[in-house]
């Protein structure tokens, strides 16, 4: 499953530089699939739509740091545990119960994001 940042977030920003996929953004900041990846052209996201990897996307949250689920691999292929959770001082980086994904799925995403 992807990681989410809960409302307990204190906006310290410790998690953001730790993400190997550049999947973590400050609240209110637009994001792209291309940032921190090797993606080119277009990419099919979870909802089934296809986006230009360089196109700015709406923030997932306006108030607190957030994780783009389509870019989260729980650090699989890079680290043994999610680095955002490891450095979070208030333990608000937790598995998303609405997005359960297998290790195989996460590793496949990592290999596409960093081909």
C-alpha cells in the first residue's frame, strides 16, 4: 500500500527530501509525474486517466505535506522501509488502508518510474 500523511502532520518537512521518488510535496504545491523520475511522455495513473508527465497536477492537499500515491513505492527498490515514516517526528506517515498494494506491484512501479 502507498503511504499517506495524516492530519497530525506538523509541516516540518523532514519527509520530503527522504523520498527517492519525489512523491512528497508541501501542501498547496502542484506536482508532476516527471519530477524525480525518468518518465517521459505520458503515464497512466491509478484512476485510469493518462497524464503528460511534465504537466502540473493539482495538489493532493492544500494544508499539509502530502504523498502522490501514483509515485509512492514505499521506498521498495531503494530502502528496507519507507523513509518518510522513519524520519517523521510525529509518526504521521502511515500505510494507506484504502490502497493496498503488493510488494510486486510496488517494485514494478519503481522500475517504471526509474527505468
